C-alpha cells in the first residue's frame, strides 16, 4: 500500500513538473514575441517617419494603409463589405490623405467603389496633392467608376491649380471618360495656365479620338495654351490626322503664336504636315464646310445638343454634328 502511495505521489510530481515546464516555455515565448513586436514596431515607426519627412519618397509611402485600403485596391468586395459591417471607417485616410475610394477607383473596382459610397464614403475627397477619386477613375479610363462618382455628386471639375480629371482623361486617350465628364458639366474649354485647354492637351498627346469628341462637344478650336493654338501643337507633332480634324472644324491656319509663327512654320521642315498645310493654304475652302461652321457658331456651344430638333433632313443633321 505504501509503495502504491509513493508511486502515485511521484506521478503527481512529474505531472506538476511537466505543467511548470510548459508554463515556463509559454511565458518565455510570449515574452519573446512581445519584445519582437515592440522592436518591429519601433523600426516600422522610424521607417514611416523617414518616409514622411523625405519629400522625394513620399509617394511610395504605403506603410500606413488600412485593411480597407488594401481590400479596395485589390477589388475584394467581400472583404470590403465585411470590414464596413465590422465598423471600419470608410473615410479613413493615409498620411497622404488617400481614401479607400481613391484606391477602388484607381483599380477600376466599381463594385467596391459602390459599396464604399453606399456606406458614406466622401466622393469629393482630396489627397494632399489635390487628387480626387474622379481623377483616379479618369486616369485609368474607368468610365463606370467615373459615372458612378458623378451620379453621386462628385465635382465634375476641380480648381485650376488641382489635377484636372478632363485633362488627365484626354492625355491618356480615354474618350469615354471625357464624354462622361462633359455630359456631367465639365467645361470643355477649361483653361489651365501650364496645360492649356483639354483640346490643346489632346493635340500635344496626339489623341485623335479625344480631340474629335471635344470638338463635337463644341470645344473652341482656336483655344490652346496662351497664344499657342491647338493647330500649332498638332503641326509641331507632325500629326496630320489631328491637323486635318482641326481644319475640318474651322481652325485658322494664319493664327500666330508667341514667336509670331504660324502653324506651318512650326511643323517639321519638309514633313507630311508642312506639305499638307501648304496645299491647304492654296486650295479654296468647300462652301458646305463653311456653311456648317457658320451654323454651329450661330447655334453656340451650349445649344449644340439641340441640333437634333432642327427641322432638317437626317443627312444634313449628321453633317452638322460631324457624324
Ligand atoms: C461635392 O462638391 C460639390 C462642389 O463643391 C458639391 O456641389 C457636392 O454637393 C459635393 N458632393 C457631395 C456628395 O458632398
């Protein structure tokens, strides 16, 4: 009996020893993890502040993104919805004031953008560089995101010193976005001092379809950047297709820029465009084209959409609308 007791107590002792050992291991592991996290965080904090104060690297600073930013930029709708339900703030900002809605639009993730807007995301949010979600949508050519934002009250155009959605869409050839912006009230002739008008941007970037869209919407064919006309820009780039388009819409070949040069003078010597302009100069204009320009000028930019109501044959209407 005594032997049995002794045996039992030694079993109890070993169980106790094992338990203590396990507890010790657990505590030391926890302590290790704790110090590791603290050290890791210090490093992270130092990195964030270094990036924050180093101006050149500011744009690569994503250290402070929230889970909602990540989910929105990757287009993970379920994750976005879950995070919203869990009570994450939809207007959470990074150091640069980027919102999750900015991210969703940059990734062309319209379902995520919609979920964020329905949960109260600010459609007019602006980063410290003045970039709006609409600018991001136009930058990547996301017509659906742009329309979603505009339908929900986003400003169709920004102040002149902020990045302009219509100039961005034009420079990248996203004419669907240009169309949406103009439909929602962006000024087609919006003039930014260092960029000029959207039409001028289209000519500089040789974006034929955007130039056509802007002109059809009634953009002023003469308005460029300061004294440089769109025709100057197209001639300088030797882009004959855009030059033809501008002339079709009544561009003046005799207008002069700051250096008192005409478009033909800025075209590369003996280029296709120079030859085309010289020939155009020497050729009488078509009466039908002159009539079309005259009628469009009389109707005026803001009433061009009413051309369809004129009692005219379809062919004539299409001609007037450059279709
Ligand atoms: C966005 O800004 C515009 C112009 O400031 C304003 O009219 C519009 O109501 C704003 N939209 C929202 C949803 O706050």
